[in-house]
C-alpha cells in the first residue's frame, strides 16, 4: 500500500502542509467568532484607516505587496507569499494598504472577534494624537 510510511517514504499528507506563520502567546476571547475575508486593493490604495480588532488576526498575501504597520512596530512591506498577524485588543493597526502603485494587491485575513464587539473598529483622530508616542518612527525618504 502506497503512502503508509512503511516503505520509508513520508505519506503525502505529512508533506503537503507547510507552516507559514506561528504566533504566541495568543489570546482568543472566550466565545469569540472567526471570519476569513479576502481583501483586494487597487494600485496605490492606502487601505483601511487606522483601526483595531478585538481579537487576533492572521493574514496571507496572495498577490502584490501589503504596507503593514502595527502600533510599536516599524512599517514593513509584506510581499506575495508572506504572512502577517496582529494580537488584537488595544493595539492600533495603522496600515494595510497596497504598497504597489502599478499593480493590485490581494490578501486573505482570518480575524477573531470578542462577543458583542465589532470585527473592526476605526480609531479616532483624537486617540491617534493621544497615542502618537506609541507609534514607531516613520520611514524617511
């Protein structure tokens, strides 16, 4: 019988999966709901305004490149095949837009949501000003 592992070969189910990202520690609110969505940004689209999620979120870039920035971390670009995650809760997600000016960007994100809370909550200008000291230095140039 092929694929049992008896022949010294690994069964296909053992080699088909590849870990793309792992995150810990991870807090998932009790009674949380989960949602997986596909986001598609046109060239140069800045993405969602600064926001937060009530639970963790995990993303995978399918095509293009995402400009990604979380509170306290430097801005970075995640290219197709790359992953990102955010812990949720109080952390502000500043950017998730298309880093490319000449091509579309698409990614899939799975978000956990605490009961009774919105999946995504925009952050006010006032709060952004109050928490400006928590944002990593902006790139120059």
